[in-house]
C-alpha cells in the first residue's frame, strides 16, 4: 500500500485513483528495506515506491533528499526490460485484433489509459521495447495478437524536442523502429503526438 504522502501525491498527479493504485499493487517501500529491494545502495535516496510488473519484476520510483538528484526510476541490476501490462487491463483482449491497442511511455500513463477504458500497455522508455544488444521485440509482445490490429504509439510529448544541450534526442529511431517491428507482425501502426506536458 502507499503510505508516504509524496508517493500518493505523485500518483494522484498522474490522475490515478485510489482504486487503480490498489489494483496495480503499487506500494511504498520501508526505508530500512530500500537497499535490499533494489539490490544496491543509492546515495541521497530518501524514499521509493514499487511498481510491480508481476511477481518477479518491478521498477521503483525514486525520491531524493532536498538538493540531491538521481535517476527517477530504478530496477534491480541485470534484469533487462519488460513490457508493462497494467493489472487493470482486460487480458481477454490480447487475442482480439478488432480492439485497438495503445502503447505509451511510462507505467503511470498506461494505468491511467486503462482507467479511462483504453486498451493500453506501457514501455519503461522509448528504447525499452527491446533489450540491450538486441533488435527484437521483448518476449512479452508474444502475448498479444498484432495481425490486422490497429496499434497507436503514444510517446511523451517531448520525444521530438531538443535535449537540454540543444541537440536532437535519439528517440525518433526508437519509435520508428518499434513501429516497423509491429508492422512486421501485421499491425497497422499510428504515432499519436501529445500536446502539452503530461507525466
């Protein structure tokens, strides 16, 4: 369960209801268990909450002490990437190609989309449809029948923006290559550009 006010505020900022948070089994991690859950120590880490993908894999949203900074999301080392399939999704639709599927960037956005009645799964990052050193879709994609299905890719609204140093981000190839891989499986793929800042 969520026991830290910062964690609850962060989830509510993404538009998640208490029911969705509970169904997703998102939980605050006790401070004395953070290092054990992550498997390593992170300097200046104040608190984390866990976003479970299943019984074996989770990612952790991190909060740092005031004035400190660090990675926003962490996971145990050498665990690779996974496709986030929200626990509030209707899994009967995996094989129903008449139902369009949305693929968004981020677990919270996937949960929010499912909360609003969309069939949506999530990537932990735009390149994370594959594992490092591979150019093939994650095995999790095999759960879904893509032939003759409409797929809508929904990256964050800043995916075409310049980075903080004024250079192009290396994200366009990630989206286009994912689209190509899904087309190879028979999907009709569309890219949805969001307007405004949504996190």
